[in-house]
């Protein structure tokens, strides 16, 4: 997509569990704007990380 922004070094990946213990991820700009976010909740952090890697996450 022509308007799609590529993550830069200053962007931050965030992984968090909701009240039900399900995990989600989001990619935030330095201004805390959401660039991308998981479309669903995952049973484990590892599953959320696996999904985020499809969108450019390179951590563990």
C-alpha cells in the first residue's frame, strides 16, 4: 500500500494482558499514536509475539 508507514527505530512495540488474561500488541509512535494493533486477543504472550512478527516485530 502506498500510504502504509514503515516502523522506525523510535516506534515502540507494546504487549499487554487485558483483565481476562488475553494478550494484545500495539505499535506506537513516540507521540503515542497507534500505528498498528492486534485485531484479536491471544491466549499467551508468545502467541501475541508470533502474530506481531508478521507485522515487523523483531524482538522475543
